[in-house]
């Protein structure tokens, strides 16, 4: 690109020219993102909180429509500009200030990268411990605060993921196009097999009330399972689970030829796919309880109980591969771009991904992802609420969908703001994060239920505050005139 500032441009960050991602590839972004051990674990956990199958489908169905709408908003921006998330963020945060939301997203991805890698390794551990010798080793040998067998399996799975991205985004596309659907086969085999073993399909919850209360007591959700407050919390947690991908979905949508492709892929991949996946998770949870008399929320726990070693092996490998798929899609691609954005002439796409993997490896001894699924999702997701609110308000309400793509790569272009930083975005981020993350998770000043909705508070507070701050003349927003109104010439020379 001509006249691009050296510190703002490299080939990986450049606008996409070749756009080969059809609706099927967009659809498989979501099969890869949802069809994982963590996705199943979260769905099964939320199922318990709903108290009945009907409540579960209503809560998941309505929240999935919200997810679909938000992803379209973000995806359309990616199609129009062709740029990845950290570059798009320059329009609202400034050409240098965009490193703040990019690195926040990268740090969150490191946590999720470790969590998903750990989940994939659990599937392998569950398979190996079927043998008495391996079970004895698992129980007696420990390293870094974990079972030595856990550590070995984690490192092996961690290393395998690095092979997937050797040839960039095209390798990612080819991998996800078969990894996502593969887990559907395993999920259906698991559900059908257990249903037959349980004596037929049952949509009755069947789990005793006292057991439900015991299994959900540490979920941080107000009200008992099945109550209205619990259902709202389930919907909020399901929406928050996708908080990271709301920000960087344009990393994938920019490879689509037009909006209709994104909309079609999202339609099948989000509301349709999410509801069906959750339905299978619910049926499997019920059948597993009927067969084994236990509440089993992890699919590898179920597959480990299979009498057939071959079926157990097939299930473990399929779930592990599917979990690698989500890690590559959700937690490798984005931080690879984000870290590369901070040092574009020193760190490439692959270099940024390697750094993410190393940080996740260093987090493993502390295992911050251990514990309740809903609590972890809410705490991690809340961090990114203000960032999404600011970007959407800037793109749709202030710039009205107009972005000067060339100026995104120029230090002295229209997104210079104050020395490359948009102070309005910085202030809105800090205030939004205060109420979405800091106060609810580090103090007891706010109601206990606040943390469940932290992401929503972050989006609203960050977005609204940003909208009004940008109308102040001192903020020098390129699409706002000195009187605080939108400029009439904002559509000139823009994509």
C-alpha cells in the first residue's frame, strides 16, 4: 500500500484481496468455535440452571438470535473494509491507540487458548486412564501442581496446534472445514448411543432437585434452577461466551466476497447450529444421568465409561481435534493479528501466534480456567464489553459505516487524533471496564448478580460515554464538526 507508515503495515495486516471464504467456511467458523469440549461443558452447565428442557431451549434460542445480530454488525464491517480487527480498531482508538484493544483481546485469547488446550488434553487423559497402570501414574506422579500425565498430554496437544498454522489462514480454513463437522458426528453418536442405552429419548429433566442445587451452587447465578433470574443469567452467559469473537469476527469475514455470504453463514452457524448443538448437549446430559446415575458435564467423562475401547478412542480423538479447531479459530488467529499489529515489521502473523501459545503454556501451572464454567466465561468476557461498544458506536452511529481504509495505515491520516490516540475511546474504555470488570470481580461494592451481566454493562457504558465524548470539540473526531454534529463530508474518499 502506497504511503503506509512503516509501523502500521505488513502483508498480514493489509486489506484482504483474495476472498475465497464462502458461506460454508463462515458456517464452520462457528462449528469450530462451538463444537468443542468447553462449548459442550458450558451448554451442559447452563442446562442444569434452566430446570427444564423447554426453559433451556427458550433461553439458548433467544440469546442465539442476539449473538447472530451482533456478529452480522461486526462481520459487515469486515467485508466492507477487508481489514482485521486491530486495524479496524484504529478508526475509533487512533492508529497507535488501537494497540490497547488489540492487546487486551490478545491477553484474553491467551487465557482461552490455555483453557481449550487443557480441555483437549483432558480427553486424552480420560482415554489413557482406562488402563490401571496409567491410572496409577496419574494418581501418584505430580508436576507443576498437576498430574504428570496431565502435563504431558497438555504439552503434546499444545505442540500439535502449532502445526496447523504453518501456511497461514488458508490452512486454518481447510482445517476448520472438516474439524467442525467431525465433532457433530461424534456428538450424535454419543447422544444416540446413550439414548438407546437409556431405553429411549426423554426430554424430561429427570435430575432430582437436591442434586441440581448441589451441582449449581457455585455458578454465581442468583435464584434456583428454573427461576426467571436463572434463565436471564443463562442467556447472558451464553451471549458473553462469544465476547471475544464479537471483536475479531472481521478477521474472518474480511475474506468473504459480500455481506450475503456472511449473513447466510452466520444464520446456519449461529441460531440454527447453536440451538441444535445445545439440544444434543441437553439430551446427552439427561441420558448420561439415566444410564450412569451421575451428572456428567464433560463429554470425555462420558466416553471414558464406554465398554468399547475403540469407541472411547474415537470419541477422545474427535473431541480433542474439534477443540484444537476452536483454539485455532478463536484463540490463535486473533492474537496473531493483534500482536503483529503492535510490531508489524518485527512480528508476523505466525510470530504473534507463537507468542500467544507460549503465554498460554506459562499460564498452565496456575490453571485460571479451572472451576465453574459460567463464572470463568463471565469474568473473561466482561473485559471486552467496552471495546465492542466503542467500535460499534463509532462505526455505525458516528462514522455511519464510512472508513478511510488508506488512512488506517497512515500515522498522519484522519485517524491521528492526539498523537495517534483517541482520548475519548481511552476514557470510555477505562470507565466501562471499571463497571464491567474491576468493581464486580475485585470488590464487593456491587450486587452479586452484577458480574453475570458485566459484559452488557461494559458495552452500554463504554458505547454511550464514547458517543457523547466524541461530540466534544477537544476530542477532534474526524467525523464530528466543531459544534458537535456529524460532518456532511464524512463520505468523501472512503471505502
